[in-house]
C-alpha cells in the first residue's frame, strides 16, 4: 500500500508523464532509476520520522507504538508536539511546515497534470493559451472542492475521503491494468513494442512478472484489504454507519467509468454480441511513434 502512494502506481501519473517522452526514450532504465530513487527516499524519510518518534518515546517514557498516529495526526499533532520540545522550536516548526508545503506542491504537479492532459488531449490542436486556461480552471475547481476541508468538520471529511478514496479502486484498477497488459494485449506483443522503442528486447522475465506475479500479488493485496476492513475512525471518534455508506460511494465512484466505457466500446463494434465483445478486446495494430506510427509498425513487422 505504501508503494501505491509513494510511487503513484495506478493514479495515471506514469502514463501522463511518459506521453511527453520521445518514442525511443529508454523507459526501462528510467523505471529502474525511479524505483531505486523513489523508494530510497521513502526509506530515508523513515529515519526522519522515527527519530522524532523515538525522541517522543524517550521524553514521555511510552512505547513508540503508543505514540504513533497515522494520517493527519502524525503531521499535525504528534510531530509538532515533538518539535516544541527541541531547542529553538520555532525554527524547527517553520522548517517542518515549509517542508510539508513544498512536498504537497511537488506532489500536486503530477496530479494536476493528469487532469489537465486528460482534458487537453480531447481538444485537437490546442493552443498554449487554451492550455493555460484549462490548467487555471482545473486548479480553481480543485480549490473550490477542497474548501470543505477548512470547515470545523473538515478533518472528519478529510479522514473519510482518505480512508476510502484509494483503498479499493486503486488496487482494482492496477489489477485490470496487469490483466490487460499480460493477457489481453499480450505480454509478447508488449515486449515487441518495447523492442521497437529500445532497440533491444527486454528480459523474458518481464513476461512472467506481467502475466502471473503482478496480478497474483495485487489480488492478494485486494483480498487482504477487504478482510482487514474496519469502519473509519479519527482518534477516539468512530464514524456513524451512514458515513461508511458515503465512503463506499466515494471509493467506487472512480471505478464506475470502467464498465461504462467497456459497454460503450462493445456497442460501437459491428456484428453479433459475441463478435462485438471479441472485436473490442483485440489490440489496435496501428501503434507506434505518434508522427508516423504506420511506417514504424510496418518496419518492425518486416524486421520480425
């Protein structure tokens, strides 16, 4: 679950940012570097967090497990309390909240770009001024939607959204992505595409990872999440039963478009229902560089 958030898997950020790459960019190398740097940073951040929690444990005489509060409580209650007991607490508090601000802004760059790119890709030959307006409009709408978090009940609404938003749908989406790549589009065809991009064929190990290991791990994570499910809480406060219903609506709202678009794609095909379903699950052969994909595809077929 940590990797889903720290690496942004399933959020659309990888697809969005990769769409700006050159066609023959070495994405295999970039992926390996990203895994090492991204999770290395998380590992390093663990020292920062647990050194402060250890300090709190030493000062209070309590176990670390008794002090740890996940979610917003860690950043806005436990950590400031620990900083207030350090020498020059004002300096450390300013540095800490500046760090939070910059980390939040840095994280939002990709999140906003996913929304903006989704909209601008639907507009043919979009001008830079129009893109600027879409970006500004996206940021303004996000600002309006999140104003509710600044109310007195905001922290409870935030906890409810945070509890459900990525718990189920994110894992479900990544399971579908693994199945699509490994089985529907085909791992061998995917390796062919990577060979066209990189100039060499990646290890056959990836084929078995995509087809078997990835879906298996994700399905086990999904089952574990459902088995260990507990109603939302914030500190000592337990949310009422209707809040759980609202939370499940939030959780499934981002998954609703998936069956809708599947149905839309099937209905656009010709033939009987069975033929429509079969045709809709066939990959598009016209894949390749954006400027001249047919030429690249034909040359790759000739080489093979």
